[in-house]
């Protein structure tokens, strides 16, 4: 993916954890599919399954947003990759925040979800803009590392490896297996019997 | 060049540099559970790949199983458990299922079986894999795509973290536990403050902790955002490994698994634990905590608009008022368990409080030993009877249970729980459920009082 352009929804709460992004009742599955309904389920839906009208993604301006502008420490907590799978299935392609929990960050990169990093003041300015213009389109350009809304632009941070992974859309497992010779060299240099062998 | 403990662990496991700036690291050991691994095995299948080193993996059933029976309680749990066992059978991987005497919560079982040794690199599809840092090993949580990667290659693509050291000093008062120490650290440093860092815990307080306490500290470091937590290996570490089934081995046993004196950290934090009191969380993030003698914060203490809105939201969710006391808040449930606090040492501490006392009427109290072996040990010591006599439900089967409520232990809307677990997130223990994190001894005291109280009133009476 090179660029995402779409409606950006404000989710300014800090410490939004993966339990909130994907509640545990949706984790009882052996596939990656069918997780869109689980995303923010406790915030989006009442217990009877009807929508909570106040929740940002249920409001007409922001329904179907493909970009989220979020608070600090987004994606903290559990390692569940289901959170990222669900966000992607719901149509979220990029998130703009100040920092993310490490496992969520890696999971996002593996699934083509772009996580852009801004300074807190820049993020707050962007939040103010999307709140002032509900439903405004925001573009996140991974190639140029630039966020654009109207005629306002701001450069975001993204490390080299993450940016490359998003642009390449590669399969890491198959890519690493091309390095089998290096892995074998490392293994053969280990002393004999040096690793734990599990007792079945 | 002087190196930190983290630097040394990475140096010894680095296979090669990758073109994009990451490094390829070797994974000495990998642990799986039934809910974050199924899609990894499917990935192997669809790509026609096999498991590279089957003896370097272990699967344990712990997240979805009931702790009341030794079989799957419902069809979906059965699907997840059967799927894990079938995948392990197919790929020749060891699996500790519900009837195995070694089954239990993965991060309790793995050190108990002697699998961890200083100098190892250990990955697992669970965020609390930071626990193994207590033994001088680099343990960290990974997602399911990375589980597939490590199964197929025995490696991970890895982005090097920055180094942070949290120095913990001060003479502890009587009755203060490892849980109070890490909760105090999280409160001071902040949830997410260690994102992008590997955190080494050091200082007199950490050195004096026993291994169970060190595991509690490293376990909850992930709530700071630390991808890895570490404590230097010492004589206690080596003694803790003696007599275990696996006698954990490391390829680099000549290394000294400590930070060099001259090593420089990207960030140093100093925490004073002198005179700290038992801690209790009041909100929906682990850093929203107070000491038992304190009042809850008030809105005016929150600086920015966003902090104020987060604060108000947390108070509303928890059904508490700004400025009120945390003492005497009535509870509905008491829960002792989880990879943070369900080891034999934790059960002993809670039983000490409960001996000769009764759980208050109206409080549902549950204790889940961290593993089948922990349960056997507790029964040998008569601890099970102390819990049972006090009115606790002593569960026959181990597992994560109501720490994350993926099984049949789910709290109801607005139920308030005194919990020895690690996360007080909104909805974590049940939709609308209100979690107060605290030490196992504090949970026991709350169970008896029917409300949040200072455990020291019980133990020092």
C-alpha cells in the first residue's frame, strides 16, 4: 500500500486496549475471518445488538471511516492479532497517533495497516480539524510520509523497515526462508545439546 | 564496548542484518496456546511449510478451558482445544492438554518445568511473555503472524528496542509485596511510557525479591508498554532452576547475564519504594492506582482536556466519585489467579490472611492455582483446605479463567471484583465489570471484609 485516502474519525481516548478493540467473545475462533462486527463491539453496540448512536463510528459523518486519529498508547494490552484483522475487515487502513504498543505495532505491519506517528501537538491539531469538519477526507501517504487534510500537511514518522514492509506487501515467512543458509550457519555454530528439548 | 543485559541477549541471538534495518534473531524456545495459534498453523498449511524445530516448541491449553472440569465445557472451546492438539500431533509438537499433570497457565508452567534459563530468547503469542525476564531470559509476546514465522523458521524479524533501566530503591515496609512494587512503578512511570523500550529492573528492592516476586514484576512490565522486561541473573536465579524437569539450557552459559557497569541506558528511571502502602487500581488503566490510604484523584489534578475526559470516563465506568476513599468500597467478587499472581508463593500469602476466617456473605470468592503442579503442592501443604474452609471456590483445573474471561468465568455488568490479575481494562472480566487490581493478600482481605481494606490490619493484628 502506498497511500490511504478516506474519512478520518476522531478517537482521542488514551490507552485504548485490544480488549476494547476486539472483545474476547470474538476470539473464540480458529480462522481470521468474520471479525469486523467485533471491532469496538462494546462501544458500538448495545447488548441487544442495536447500534449505540453516540459512538463515533456510528455517526453519519464518520461511519465507514478508513482512518482513525487516536490517543496515546493505542493498542495496548493483549497480543491478539484479531484486533488488527478486525480493523482491516471493517475497512480501517491507517491509524494516526503518537505511539502504539509494541505487539499491536508489529501486528499492524504484518497486515498492511499503516500506523503513522505524530507529535502530540500535531495530532491534537489534526483532531481539531476533523472535529471542525466532520467527515473530512484525510490522506496518509506512506511513500512521502505525509498526512494531508485540505491544504494542511504534516510529515509523520514511520521507521524504515515498517514503511518498506507496507510498500512491499511481502510474506515475511516466505521471505525469511530465503535466508535458510544463514539460519543453518547460526544453528551449526551452537554448542551440541545447548538448547532445551521439550519433554513430551 | 560496555553492553546492557538486553544488548547481550540480542547479540548472542542475532543471525544477520536484514536489508530494511531490522535484524533476524534466533528463537531458542516458543510457547503456544489454543487461541493465538490456530491461524498460524493454517498459514503453514496453506503455504505448504513444516515446523523447523519441533522440539523447541510447547503448546499449553489455558485460555478458553473451564477451570471446573478437565474437558472442554462447550463446543467452541472444544473446537479450539481439539484444533491445538491436532496441530501439535501433526507437527510433532509437545502439547500439555487438560488432563496432563503439567498443564496450567503457560507463564506459570514454563518456569516451573525448568524450561527457562538465563540467556535464552523465548517468544509466545501472549503479551505476558515478559515474565521470563525474571530469569535473565529475553521473553516477549508476538502476534499470530509471528507465531507462524517462528514455527516455520525458528526466527523472528526483530526491531531493536531502546534500553531503559528502572532502579527501585527504598526499604519496604512489612506486608508490601512484589505486586505493590510493580503497581507503584506503573503508577509513577505511566501506562505506555515504556513503549519501544526493553526495561531492566535493578536496585536493592529487586535484588531482594524472590523469584516469584521477580516474575510478578516482569509480568506486569508489559502494562508499562515494555516489550521485554529483564532482571540480571544471580545466585537466586540459578538456585531456582535446580531440580526442575528440563534444567533449562542456554547455548551461551559462559556469558555473564548482567549489564556491564559502564553500560549506558537510553533512559534511567529512579523509583523510591520507601514507605509505600498496598496499592489498588481505581480506574480502567493499570496506571490509575492509589495507595490504600489515599483518596482518589480529583478532576482538577488532570492537566489537559483529554486527561480530564479519560478521568471522567474511568470514574463513570467504575462507579466511583472523585476524591473518595478507596477503602471500604464494597466488592461482589474476589479472584485469585492469573500468570501474574497464582504461584505457590501467592497462594501461601493469601492463605495466611484467610486462615481461620470466612469470606463475607454475598461475596463470590474463587482461587485458581497457576498450574496442576501448583495445585498439588498447595494440597500437600494444606493450603487448599484453608481456602475451602474460608469459603473460597478451590478450582480443580488451572487456566487463565476470569483474568480475561474467555471461558465460563465471566463477571456480570457492574459487578465489582477484587482481583490479583494484571489488567483492569473496560470489559476485561466481563462486559461492564469493574476490576480493582491488587496483591493476592489484598484480595483475600477484601474477600473477608466484603470491601476493599488494608491487608495489614489482618496480618499485623
